[in-house]
C-alpha cells in the first residue's frame, strides 16, 4: 500500500489530547487547597452527547470538601487525554475527584492527577490533608508520609514539603527525610529532586551532614548532580566547613567533593579546597581542585609546591577552557 | 502473543558509506549515499565539472531543493546556482549553472531530508569539499622580518606567509631552512599554520650575524604547483655580549659510587657552541692526572652538553672536570667565553650494570586495563629520581600524548598516573626512555634501550562496585551469619581468591570457611566453618589494583573496599520477608497479567529482623511454566541494593509462551529462607503487526504560533519572560538567543530519541524520529507548537498568576497511525507550554525567596526581568558576549561571568523543555498504550508509564529540578516499541 495513502486513511482515527503535568503544581496537598469540591464518587453513566464531548454522571458516595449533589455530571472533550482522565472511567468505577467550579459546572482539577483511585490509603491521606489545621500540621503529616508504601503519597509528600512556605521538622521527621532520600538516590528515583530540595531548605549542619555522604557515595552521576545542586543552595560556608569531614579515600568521592567545592563561591570554598588538596589524592582530583583554586584567584606559583607539575600544567591549560553544556551549543 | 519480535531495521538500503566520512549506513528506512564525485578534498576539479551523487535508490528530484542542500565557496554563505537532474539507478547530477571559479575551495552539502521516491530520507547531513583547477604556483607574500633588518632577536620565531596554504608534505629541512653567511644551516622546526609557515630555531642564534631564510622551489601547494623561484630574505641578529654560565651539573659535586660508564653533563644558561668544548677548554682527568679523552653530545637547544669519555673510566677512582678560562675557553654560540666555574669532582664505584624492568602493572599486551589506571614499572635496582619525569617517560593514548603524573615510588618503581580517565578500548603505550637522555640508576648506569609497555583499555568504562554483607559498621550481627559479597557485574573468578578477598577477624587472622561463587560470578558467599564469636569484630576486605579482584572485563577497584562489623550475642532463626512484583504492579492489580517474553521487570524487596541482613546474593527466582531463564542468569544481570533487587528479563533469555508462576526466595545471612507469594501470569506468543514508523517520522517544532493573540509569537513571549530576549532587541542579540534555545531544546529531545544534537542517528538504536525547526520540503510530517501558556487557561496571565499545571498536550495516536498530526491547535490547546513552567516556578520563588532560593531561581534571578534580573541584551557586555563568535579565551572575567550565567540558564531550561517536547511527541507516536500486552505497553489509564518513579520521559508528571539533572529516558518497553523491537498488534 502506498505509504501516504495508507496514513491518510487513518487520519480520522485520531484520538484527542494528552498532557504532561507539573507535579509540584498538582500534588494532593495543593489540590486539596485549590479544589472547590473533593468527592468520592461512582460512575453511573458514560455518554457522548456530541461527537466532541464525553459526559459522565456520577453518584457521590462521600463528600470530603465542599458541596455537591447526590448525582452530578462532568463533561469533557471526547477522547483520551491525560489532562482529562475521565475518558478512562467506565460505569461502576469509583474515584476520588478533585473538582473546581467554573460557573455552574464542575470540572476536574489538575488533569489526571486530580482523579485518584479510591484506595483506603489515598482516601485516608486526603482526609488527613483536609483535616490538617495549620501549615505546620500539614508539614508534619507530609514528613510522616515520605516513606509511604503508596508511591503517589510518598512522591506527593516530598513534592509538597519542598514547596511549603514554612518548613520546621522534628529530628525524627528529618531522619525520615534522610532515609527516604538515601533510598531514592539508590534507586534512581525522581523523588530525589523534591527530597533534596527539602533537605536544602532545612539546610543546617545536621542536614548537610546527612546529605553529604549520600552525595559523595551516590552510584548514579545524575542523582549526585541533583544533590550537588541542592548542597550548593545550602549555606555555602557551612557546606564548605562540613565537607572535609566526609571526604573518604576513594577517587570517586574525592572527585565529587572537588566538583562541589569548585562550584561554591570561591571565598567560602578556598579553605576547603586547600584542605582537600593537601591530602593524598588522585591527580584528577588534584587537577579539579587546582582549577577551582586558580579560579578563586590563587596563583599557580603558590599551588606549585602542592601538586605535581603535570597536574598544575593541565589545570592552567584548562583554566581558560570554554565550558561546555549538555544541550546548548553557543558556537553554532 | 500479541507482541512480536521484529527486526530492528526495515527495508533500508545496504549501501556503503558516502565517502565523506559519515558512517551511519543501512539504518532502518534511511537512504544511503553510496559515492560521490568529486571525492572529499579532491583537487584540480574541472571548472565545468558535474557533481555526481550515487544513491542506493531512485531519489525524489524535488528533495534536492531543500534549503540545506547547497554548493558554496568555502567560508561563504551564498549558494552557487545549480540544477539537479536524475539519472538511472539512483544517480543524481548537480550541474552548476555557470562555470566554477578557478583555484577556489568549494563545499557541497546534502540535506538530511533528501528523500527517495517513497519518502525515505538520508537522515544525516553530508558534506564534502573540493578545490577547482589550480595552475597558479604559490607565492610568498611576506616574511615576519623585514629584508635587511638588524638587531633581530636571537631567540624568537619567524613566520613566512604565502598566498595560499602550502602542502605540508613539501615542507622539509631542505625546502625551507635558515643559514648564516658562512653557509651553515641552523636546525629549525617548520610548522604550517593556515597560509603561513612558522619557523622555530631549536638553539639560540649567534649574535650580530647575518642570516637568511631560504624557501626553495620544491615548496608546493596542494595542487602540486611549486614556487616559481627560490625565496631568500636576510637579517642580522642583535649583538650578544652576555657570557654563558653553568647552571647545573651531573653528577653532583663529590658524588661517589658512580658508574664507570657514566657520561657527565653540564647545563648552561644559554645555547653553547659544542665545538668549543674540547681538550683545551675542558680538563677531564683522574686523580692521578691522567687525561680522559672525550667527545661532546648536545641537546637540540644546545643548552645541555654531555661529556662522553672515549675510554672506560676506572672503578673506584676519583675524576675531575674543569672548564679552563682564557682565549681557548668554551663559548656560547656568539663566541662569549664561559664564566669561571667550579670544578666537578666525582668518584666511580664498581656498579656498571644497566637497570632493567623486572615487573610491571599492567603487563605488556594486556587487553583489559581499566580507564582509571595507575601504571607501575619496577626495576631491579634503585632509580635516579632526577630522571623520573615527563622527559624520560612518554604516555601515548591512541598515538597522542596524554597528561600524566610520573613519580618514583619507593626507590625502584616508576609510577605513571594519567590525570584524566583513559578512553575505553584504546591502545596505550608507555615508554620509558633509554640511553643517556633516559632513565638511569643512582650510579648513572642508563637504561640500555627504551622500555615500552603497550596495553589496551577495556571496553568497560565503569569501575567495579561491591556490596559487602554484613555492611561496614553493622552491629549485633547474629553469630550464625555467613558473609556475602555482591558485585555489580560478573567478576573474573580467577581474581576472587583468599588473597584478593580477605576475610579475617579484627586482628587480620583469616577465618576458616567455604567460599562459593554464584550468579555468573557476581556473588561470593563465605560460610564460616564455625559460628562467629559473640561480641567480636570481623573484617571483609576486597583488594584493589590489577592484583586484586577484577571484573570479567578486566577492570579493577581503584581502592580497597572494607567492611568491619561486630557480632552480637545471639543467633538468628527468623526468616526474612520477601515481596516480589512484575513491572512494579501491586498484587491487587495483577490478575490476568499478560507479559511479553522479555523486557518486563521483576522487582524484589526484602526485610529481616532487627540488625540482621538478607543475603542479596541468595535471591532465587523460581519461574515455572516452560522454558525460560534460570535464576542464576537473572541474578547475573540484576541491579542489586541492600534489600532490593530489580531484574529486566533480557531478550537473550525470553520466556516461552503459556501460563507461568513466579516465586522468589531469599535467605538471610544466618541461612533462614523466606518466600514471596506466588505470582501467576501469562506469556503470549509473538505475531506479525504494524510498525510505528514506516518512514522516519519528521516533527516540525513550530515556534511561530501566536495563540495568545498579542502580536508576538509565543516562543518569543517566553524568551522575554525568562530573560533570554529583551523587547526591542537593544543589543541585537534576540535572534542568536532564540536559535540557541531552540537548538538546545531540540538537542535534548533528540538525545532522548537516541540521536545526536542535530538529529543525526548515532547508532542502530536511534529512533526513527527527527525533530526539525522548519517545515520539510514535500515530506509528510507532524507539527507541534512550542511556546507560551496553555491555551486552555487564561491567556492574559502574567508573573504571579497561577499555572494550570499543564505543561503540554498532544494527540495520542495508537501505533502512530497518522504521521501528520497537527499538535498546534488553540482549542483543544495542543503543544508544549513552557510559560506554565515559568509561572509555577516563579510562584514558588515568590513564596520562598529570600529565605530560600529554588533551583530555578538560582539560574534565573540573574536574567528574569520579573525576578529583578537583567535580561539578555540589556547588559553592556551582551553585544560582545551573546554571539557565536564570542572568544571566551580572551574575554574578561566579567564577560565570562555574564556568558556563564546566561548559558547555564539556557542549558537548564532547554533540558526541561526538551523532556516535555519528547514526552508530548511520544504520545503522538503511540505512547503509552494503556494496559498490558498485547494491545498495551503497560500505560496507565491516563496513557502514561505506570508507577514511574525513575526519570522516565513518559511519566504522568514531571518536576523542574528532576528534569534539570536526571538522565530522563524512555522506559525500556517504550523504547523497545519506538525502536520497533516489539510491536503492538
């Protein structure tokens, strides 16, 4: 069959749209705040009043927030769409729905992220979020959930914690954050991003002491990069002061330490870099530290007694090297 | 079975390479340029030549009108008018509309979108250069020193300029040289650089002397035309009245036990005239006054002279070398006499044996050397540390010098440590120089000949890792425990011995017991003969280096790994808990599970009673139902952590079709065995189905849409919001920044589809999908909008407004049935909406700043105008900094800082938007079909990856921070679908 002809005949079968959501903007915590109505409801009918529309009638089982009738309808453009996940619901199915009132009608909030399976865990969590009287109470609730067995709850807890206006956690809760972060780094999860943000926001000496070994020993480079970015947003003087206590003897951890130090403000990191340079190290670590110290204004002559000539020579040669980037190519 | 195994490549053409260096051939659905004329770098091409292209199929003539197909003069951006005609058997002729210019370099480029009659494209941009007929000899246009100049530096370099590049093969000591008025030639290094030749004399030139630079008629251009007449230009060097002095001597004054074979050296402050060092100027005698006859050797710069005795020195005798002053004294190249110098005295011993290498790591010829190498060569005697440096040891990687630290370890071992990690699978050569300029022992006996050690790095770029159980610092370990080591890759069993894995008490005494290997030599289990002593420390140490434990690929640990732990009082009799899933699907959703024969994952988690550890090397996966992989083979490829195991069933060991059950067992260190629940599932058989890509899917990423109707395209609106552009373009940098950002976004999206930054396929694993910044000529393609706010939200939102939380939307097209989707509509709102990300990130910033700086703020505070930054184009540095020609090397630190700030923000933003673009386009080519096989790809009800915890492109939701750092990839089964290695029926 002619390629173009065949494809053209299939045009009519196109299904509607999908969307990708910004997860922090659609956590259950945020949806609880923004929704006018939160209801556990069961689909009683599913129709297409026109070719372009899909309409569900639902029977409300349990109103968690706001007011809604015993039976109500939700209408969306027809077809499959992650932003409008009603398309996936069939008669008899029960969901927890986060709804917003626009004029006289209700609409789902947060796309598919606002249509949850009606499991006991999720229901309990939503009820607990709604019952939290203060931001602090919400923070404690979320911190208790960062290791939850239900991934959506654990992910959401980490994401929401990272965006709470005020963040004050107990030692036990901090410990939970650390253990969750360690697990997330080991498994290569995206949850690391939010947990690292939480850790950076707490950002005191204890938390830095907790993150530092996870960063230095992370198996995956991309996870280490996330942690490095978080550590860079902690108080830089504190990071620079704490780092030497955790540097081990392996080349990888020392390279990580050097990478972090060279990216911190020079004034804060100079002493730590010098400290690290004076320890026995692989030449590659020495070279990175020399690059950092040179960039911090230390003269090559003063570094000369501390490192082999070849190391300093390479560091000097690389000093004026144009940085490269992963995606953008400024010379093109 | 509804999934079928399919060939990765479709029809393709098996043609050869183009001859211009591109090697990606025979990709699925790709056209191949078999050959072309003129060949790359051809010379003497006729002015009326036809450029002939031969493809492996008949081409669509209209495709040659693509804007990326052109003929240009080298360095020009103006196309030469040409006419294409189609011949038979895939031949295309390109005839310039008028004669080419003589003696001119041309470049011909063929667009990646060049297609055949059925829509298959070339998929790689191909170019080649040639030079037209040239019968004009080269001529010299200048010399860096004016004819007849005086007081010319004695130590500088000279540059000879030509009107065209000179053939480097014609540059020799006899075709270009430096001579004085007496006809004496002075050795130089002549290096062609562009249209010049740099001439660098090795030694200082004599002062106040007439010199000539001579270029003979044997010098020629690339076309073979030679200089018409010999060139000569003269100059006089400046006067030199500086007397030379001795800076250094060897051996040291009053040295003893020196070799009778030694050759003393003197190093001077400037180049010396070796001919002036002779018996009347240098007294060389023994303690009895016997004169030692000698000859002189000199380094190229003539600053170091070596005294070569012409008779053997006696053992145990004292010798003196003394420069004599007066009219006959030694002098520099200008004739200045040597300053008075202390006599050098030394005494010989009896050692006249040359040192030799007795051991090395790696050994020569070794082929599995890790990239993180520390090479060591051990001699049979002590080595002179003065001769252990970069002048006596040369390390070449693929024939090129590699920066290393060379040092003497102890007294007899030379250690060479490459500063940067070596590339994989590359031939490396370490040469220790022999002879008088090379390595020597303390007595001065030199290494007889060069000592060369050649080896090849392994194909494995990673270092081994090991999980030792019990782990380091563990306490209260049951006395009934055994030890377990789980490596991250198969190990070489010959390197897992009691001398490489030390299992001892806290005092280093070995523990008796039995070692067993399993899981393709990834797991070592040690069962002590008797129970461990209570309240005692034990150690497990894995030795590093080439004599330690090594991967099967050869790579060894860069440092020792150690676990020291303490036992408790009791034994452990409690079995561990074992939980297993398939594809992470929990038990309440796995009824009726249908799996493909391979590609799915088995996830295991374990837990044990307090302070006790599960032996993760003991995981036993029992699959019952037909032929399939063994537990050993599954574990051999597993990702194993403390209490977790993840395995992806490989296509090399598929399960047969039918009904299966899976049970997972795990044993703790005390031997207690736990069991998971039994998981039933079905494996379905393959059958023929359709492919998502019959031709390379082209995706035009449109940045020209104005869906908020504000008179400016949405992409530009984003640039201004973020601070990459400034309204009014005050510095003329907006276009550059837009191109930078758009190319960066596409580069990221291309990487995710396993293509290069410009969309070129990198291997046979590249997905047949190519992003474009413009509409392709005559080819069917998808379109997707990029820029602005979600059209389904309020389009008047500004900084501080609420985001819809929706970052993009696109048609879902099961099996990519329509390659011409238009994801550009306003209602429904389709495309990628970067401004929604901006809105939410700035919302977070407003909440947290200044008490906390978000990752977004750390990049955009400097440039985002609403956050108080200075957008690109408003800073005084921007006109110089924001161009493709910005010279970082010569820039000021302030310019560099500005450039780095903007480029870092751009790079991060492109990473984020590139992932979203890849995600949305993924939907439009069929991801993620919901449900299990045969019709689905384990997508969830919202058509995203189920339970996406890792950095998966098709996760239902994404976060800014994660996308800036994590390596987002398609889930294995999604990628297999995109690569057409599995098909949906």
